């Protein structure tokens, strides 16, 4: 079982870090303050507000 990692903050840095760790095979939970950011990430698998064009 892979390591579980939590990233607090879904801004550009938090999203980039979470994405990198997920690509490396870690289970990552990303926490966002803004509800619309959470919805956007869950629906489109992309943080259009803080890190557009990165999946």
C-alpha cells in the first residue's frame, strides 16, 4: 500500500505538489478553501482558477 499524503491548500503550489506526488504513485488528498475550486477539480480534474492547463 502506498503512502497517503495530504496537501493543505489548492492554490498553484498545492495543486502542483499534489499532482507531482500523485504521478509518483502516492495517494494524495488535496484540501481547498474555496468550494468552487473543489467542485472544479472533482468535475474536470483540473484547477482552472489557480493552475489552468495543467492536469
